[in-house]
C-alpha cells in the first residue's frame, strides 16, 4: 500500500443522518464528490457490507475521465463508513481505503475522513485540494433546510 494519505476534518450544520445519506445515495454523491470542473456518473452502488460501487468522473473542459470502484468494508448507519477505491487505469495502481466518521455535535455533525494508499502518481496535496472542494460541495448540499411546501 502506498504511504500517500490524506486526513480531513469538518463540522457541518446538518444531522448525521443527512450527511450519511449524502454518502450512500447515488444521486447525492454524484452531486458533491467530484471536484469543481468534473461531473460524476454512478454506474453501480450497493451500500451494504461487501457491496460494491462503480463510478466515473469526467473533466468537463476536456471530456476526458477516469473510472473507479470499490467495496464497502464496514457501515454503521449515520456514524461510520469504510470502503476501498481502485482506479480502472493501470497507471494508477493499488487500492485506497477511505474511512469516514460522523459524530453528532451541538453544531451539527463532525466529519473526519482519512484516505490511505493514494497511488504515488497522484500528489497527496492535489488529492487534499480535491477533497476540500468536495467537502465544500457536500456542505452546500446538506446544510440548507428547504421545506417542500
């Protein structure tokens, strides 16, 4: 496993249930996970221990993209997710492990994320910047309280 890792921490003004849904519903994750300038298509998403997912990011400027998938290793609804990620591109070898902790706080939800084993070809700093953009988009998805009426 590569020693290329990132750790992130945020507090979101939303419930753990809402944040967890953003990680486990295909349309939600497609809206916030890709960094700015990318679109996301979720081909498969079976959120259960041992379940798998498959998705692709496309660079909106160039049309080029990359696909990846993984397996859900552990899930505790509204509290914890741990899953693998593996790029389809052989130039980005190895398997990453992403771990997400959610904790209810007086302000909403504390979220901690670690991603371990990032392929050596991807600078950790670029991965960190991408995650920061994704978490900014996540906040914009889960923090508004919009009534249906």
